[in-house]
C-alpha cells in the first residue's frame, strides 16, 4: 500500500477513521460545538 510523504508525522491521521472511529466522531462533534458557540458569541 502506498503512503503519502510525511503521513507518519500527521497528528490528526486518526481523524480519517470517521466511518467507524467513535473517538474521531466524538472529537469532531466537540470541536463543532466549540466553533458554533464561538460563532454565536457564547465562547
């Protein structure tokens, strides 16, 4: 399997497992909540 240059250095590579990765989905959901609050003036 071919890999991208520097792929091993990517600290967010685990986020690509959104289909079955509960941790990744939870992390994204949390970041979305923070962003929505900031955009709405609640942060």
